[in-house]
C-alpha cells in the first residue's frame, strides 16, 4: 500500500504500511537517519515479540542500537517511567542526533514520544505502533504525553515523528480484547468522516475479525488517511480535531468512574451509543440506524452499556474533562453518516437521558 503523508505546520512525514519489518531499513534511509544511534523503547509484552527482530533489521542502519523496556500497561504511563528513560538515555550516551523509536501500543508511543520531545529539548522520534489502537489512532497526529496523579494525559506535548511504520502482521499477536477495543476507534471513523468507510466495515466485518491482511491494510490505511487529514487541517486541536473525540466525552467519564477496569475503546463504544441516542432524539438519525450501529459494536464483542455505576457519578465526572470550557461540555454529534456537528448547546436533560440509556442492568 502507498505511504500516506501527514502534513503539519512544521513537518511532513510518511506513514508506511507493510506486512513485515524489513521495510524499516528503507524508511530510515529515506528519513536521512542512517548512521545515528537508535534507542528502541518497548514494553514487557511487545519487546520479547518484536524488539530483537527490529534491531536485527536495522543493525546496518544505525551505529548502535539499545533496547529500553518498561512494564506494560497504563499504570506505567507516568513521570517515574520517563525518569527511567532519561537515566537509560544518559547511560547509553544518547546525544542530540540520536533516534528514539516507540515500538508498542499507545502507551509506549505516547511515552517514547514524550521522552523524545523532552530529552535534550527534543531528539528524533519514530513510531512503530503494534496495537490496533496505536495503528489507527495514537501514532498519528503528534500528541505525546503521560498521566499525572489521577489525570490522564495531563502532561504532554505536540511532537511529530519522522515517520510512522505500521507492520500490520503484528496484530496477529495482539490479545483479542485489545483488538476489539481498537475496533471501537476504527468504527468511530465512519460516522465522523465517511459513509463509504462505514459501509466497508459493515460489509467486511467477517474478514476484519479473521484479520485478513488485505482487508486490514485497507481498514488501517483509511483510518490513518482520515486522521492525517483532520490533523493536517487542525494540528493543535483548535476546532476540527475535536471530531475525533466522538463518543469520548461520556466514554472518558465512564472510564474514570469504572476506575479503568474497562479498556478505553470499550468505553468509547458505550460513549458513542450514548451520544447517538441524543442524535436520534434530536431527529438527526433513526432508531434503526442506532440499532444497526449497536449490532456492529456487539459483533466485535464491544460493550454497549455499563453496569454497577450511577448515572449521576458519570454526569459529575464529565465536568473534570480537559475539554470542558466555562463549565460547558462540548459534544460531537452525528448529523448524518459522515457529517458532524460540534456544539456545547446541549441540555442537562439530554445528557442525563443519554447516560441513562447506557447505564443499566439489562439491554
Ligand atoms: N496520542 C494520541 O493521540 C492518543 C490517542 C488515543 C489513545 N492514546 C493513548 O493510547 C493508550 C492506549 O493504547 P493501547 O490501547 O495501544 O494500549 P497499550 O499500549 O497498553 O497496549 C495494549 C496492550 O497490548 C499489548 N500489545 C501491544 N501490541 C501488541 C502486539 N502486537 N502483540 C501483543 N501484545 C501487544 C501491550 O503490551 C498492552 O498490554 C492510552 O494511554 C491512551 O491515552 C493516545
Ligand atoms: Zn480514543
């Protein structure tokens, strides 16, 4: 598949799609990074699977390669792990010309990118995402960062990589629950940007579930195209980029109230259903469409409602979101498939009824 070019204010870089790691050599060459030192950052699940393979492929391309591993999981996404990275970088004498690669899921990419953005005021960064969520979402767009205290992603930067290299075959080792959580973000791109893409997902859902290579290449490529296009138009989230948060306003609140026992994508699935309920009650979309959308989420074993929490708690939690401005919560609604409305003109009654729609004991 052809590379996709992400264009931002200060930088243009490719997203490469392959089904192996060998093409990394060419990507490094094209980016003009040959001969430098490389530090691969990866987590304890991904490093044993792929770090040595990547290091072997790139042996001739770099003067030295080191692998820095951290404990897998969101709970590692903090300042202490970043301090461990800095110790490692200094120990290995990484300099301003060195290259840092994030090889892993979104946690790894966000942290490796934050390390790269801040070490020596910024060194070269490359993304090698291995989870579906990272391949279709977090590795594109340049947002990097860490969690601080109870706040998710509260410390961070916009820092674009020199390239993103996606080896689609890494998805074969991704746990199914993680794959499905990534599918929530994939499905999200339909309503926010493209009815054709939504139809494609619907018509090819069995091939997607079976990880058919050609189908997955199309799916991931289309998602990256949509995200790259949005980011190119609005790198720093002044407006348009907000559409990527469809389903996230209520989703994030559920994620916090459930104390992160559900995966992010699972909460996004529930959050999308809640928002679509408002769209139905406003007359933008039909009940039939919502039922079909719920079926598609369920096909990928995604939850569409949540139990054992109160709607009240979710509502209160929503006001802690970074995106709340002047105590008004901003929403992304779907006007029709592929067309969005961004607004903070939403009544409390609408929000409560949307939350009640997904917070229940049975459905
Ligand atoms: N920067 C952004 O724009 C952006 C966007 C969305 C999400 N995020 C961030 O992304 C993170 C979530 O990303 P995630 O869902 O990838 O989580 P993750 O990085 O924790 O990966 C999920 C799990 O899958 C494992 N894994 C990853 N690839 C694998 C593979 N190929 N084979 C086997 N196991 C594999 C990981 O070790 C981990 O256990 C969150 O911290 C979120 O804030 C960032
Ligand atoms: Zn998300």
